[in-house]
C-alpha cells in the first residue's frame, strides 16, 4: 500500500488541514440527501448530470449509481468480502497497490481495520457519481471529509468495478456534492472494532 496514502489515514486531522477544507468558504456542497433539496424540489446539480434524452448516458449513469450504492452499503456494513460481487477479478486500485479484486478487498480491509471510524457516503462531482470518504474527529465530535472514491466499470454486461481511484485533493469549485454521515452511526463502528480486536 502506498506509504503516503497510509500516513494520511493515520493522521486524519492533518489530512483535512492539507486539503484546506472550510465548509464556510470553500465551494463544497454538503447536504443530508443528494436526490432533492429540503423542500423536495429537484436537485439543481442533477440538471447538469447529462442530457435526459440520451439513453446511453442514462443507462451508464444508472449502472454506476447502482454499483456505488452497493459499495457504500458493503463498506459501511463492514461486509468487505461481499465486495467480490461488485469487483472485476482483474480490477485495479493504484492507491492500494492492488491489481486484482481480491487485493482490493485486502487493501480496503486493512484500511478500515486501521481506521474503524471510516465511513463512506454517496456524492457527485459535477455529473459523475462518487463516494465520499470520512473519518470521525473525536475532538470536533464530527466527521472530516478527507477525499472520495471514483470508479470505472467493465464494458461487459456484468458492469463490475474495473478501476477504483482515491482522490484526496478536493475540488476548489462547487462541483462536489456529498451526503453527510450521521453521528449515530459511529457506535456501530466502535462495536465492530471491538469485535474485530477480540
């Protein structure tokens, strides 16, 4: 696993400082849900997602959405073995030094073992679906957004993850929209961490 990446996970506070995230001044949109605003009206950011009359774009976007939804559920549920169902056998993830689906699972397993408060949520970078990565800051009693995952899918009918990337540097524009994690989820990860160590 890339050592520079490891250091950022070991020191979540410094990683946030390095990216310079200030939700009051930086153009990162954070909201509880990404499908609609509090009034229930359509999310304006989705209007830029792609031409509604382009079936190919709609199908490709739906495929990525479905895979990322499953990825979020599996990582947050700590069912990392289940990731085999969404990873191509020859999938790659440079940030983990992984060249197979199995080695990606091993790398992500090590990541969450070392960072039991890690949680992921859905997000969008412009028209592209992404997965936001968060670590809990005990001093601030809240989650720090430390980066995001993006994926490329196979071209065959299975539509599995072929390539997975982790981007630590957050965009300096308003193109990133993310769901915020819920503080009540944290005890789940505490319990899981204790069980894994026992």
